[in-house]
C-alpha cells in the first residue's frame, strides 16, 4: 500500500509540474462577429470591445452605451468576470473557444441561447 501511495504522489507531482499554456488576454479586443444559434446578429459591432489589463481588471463596452468594469480571471477554459460598477456583485463565466495572438472566440449563453463572439486584438 505504501508503494501505491508513493507512485500516486509521483504521478501527481509530474502532472502538476507540466507547464500550463500561456494565456494572455491583456490588451484591447474589438468584436468582429457575433452569432446567436449560428445566425449573425444585426448590431453595430464597432461599439463592442473588451480591454483586459495586467492587474486583473477589465472594461467592456457594448451597444446602447452599456458598460461594465471590474475584475477577471481564467480558470481552465473559462473566463470569469465580476462587474464591480453595480451594487450587487455577480460573477459571469464564458467559455474561451480560441485564444491566439490576435483572435479571441468566446461562447456564452444569453436568454437560453448560445452566442459566439469573435474578437480581434488591436
């Protein structure tokens, strides 16, 4: 039994030492595409953007002068954000489908419908 415990500890140590991919969201991201259930949404995407800062803060601008700002973190494939401009703090989560040097694709649920947003880094 002692050898099994040792082997389990060794395996866990090896996996915990593996490098996690470097996920860097910092910078300004502009929306270039937004679909709901596979169909394009007719909105002015020029108004939709995220700004992620190195200190774990973010700003979000959308249509109809909607704005958010607060904190964010990444856990696995999910981006969590908490809007601190409201009286009631509520954490939201969206799934990161792709993150490369200049492309960010997010999947989210809005009114029980899947939305996918494609953003390009400025």
